[in-house]
C-alpha cells in the first residue's frame, strides 16, 4: 500500500488537490472533514455533537476522529493506498494513525504540506462561504478561529513527520494546476 497525507491550514487546498490526486494515483480518499459533514447531514448523534464544535472553528475530540479513521481503514481492505486529507490534526492523531497502519503492515510514505499565507486562506474560505452553504465558512471570526486552532494544535504535526524525514513542503499559492504538478513531481519520487 502507498499512503500519503495532504497537510495544511484550513483553505490551503487540501480538498481541492485531493480530488485530483486520487484520480491520478488510484488512492482511497479519507477526509475527516467530509466524514464529519456527512454525519451532520444525516443528523446522527455524532454529527449533532460535531456540528456544535465545528461551528465554533474548534477541533472535534481526538477519540472521535481516530474512531472514524479506524473504521474507514477496516472498510477498505483491498485499496492500493490511502490519501489522508485533514487527518492527522494533532500529535495524538498522528501516533494513533501510525499504530493503525502498523497493524495493517503499512506506513505513511510522505506528508505533503501546502504553505499558504493567512490572508489568502481567509479570502479563499470567505469566497467558498458565498456558495458552499458550509456554516464554518461564512463568518470571518470562525475562519480566524480555525486558523488559530491550526497554529496551536495542528502545525506541530509537521514536526512529527519531519523527525521521520517524511515531510515535503509545497508552495500552496498559484493556480490549482501548478500546485497539482508540484505535488505530483514529489509523489513520483516516492513511488
Ligand atoms: P476540513 O473539511 O478538513 O476543511 P478545511 O480545513 O476547511 O479545508 P479544505 O481542505 O476543505 O479546503 P480547501 O483547502 O480544499 O475541516 C473542517 C472542520 O472539520 C475543521 O475545522 C474541524 O472542526 C473538523 N475536523 C476535520 N478533521 C478533523 C480532525 N482530524 N480532527 C479534529 N477536527 C477535525 O479549499 C478551500 C477553498 O480554496 C476552496 O473554495 C477552493 O476552491 C479554494 N482553492 C483551493 N486551491 C486554490 C488555489 N490554488 N487558488 C485559489 N483558490 C483555491
């Protein structure tokens, strides 16, 4: 199995680039944000609790997202590999992911980290909020809270993968195609 993490702050292009990467490399896309939004849309008890947290721009508790990823891994035994999008977002999630992959006798090949300035992040998310219907994209103070949460709890996850020499930084500003080719160039060296 060939497993990648697409990493970066909210609005850095993870969801956008994931769609293109899974099509090119035949990986299974696992986005914790998408799984949570599907729980919300289905009004499950998990979704009702998650919505309250996401609407404040905060992170959902580790045990909830780790449980979601564990079941998603079990449900896809025959995949070529996984593309993790928006996960792991804390060091505890990163450690749990390593253990889950070890049980499946596989590991992370690389973490691709998209770097984007804070003003560009806010602009992109406000723009998406005009059409997406996502309640966490329409209010600038919630968007800023998500960026602060990223700085305080998530940015450090890059150091975790850097220790294992798996971190690859990518410029996340430019056209979607330019960023996609920069990502592919790096991924191709790992195949
Ligand atoms: P996510 O769903 O992961 O969403 P996100 O961080 O907002 O970024 P996303 O990937 O969707 O956006 P993209 O950058 O592609 O998280 C949402 C919430 O769920 C979190 O705040 C948290 O509460 C919760 N959550 C999720 N995972 C969790 C976890 N593991 N632990 C705890 N809580 C968790 O795109 C943004 C916009 O930019 C788009 O409109 C796109 O069109 C545009 N764009 C993309 N590339 C561009 C480019 N090159 N130029 C211009 N615009 C571009």
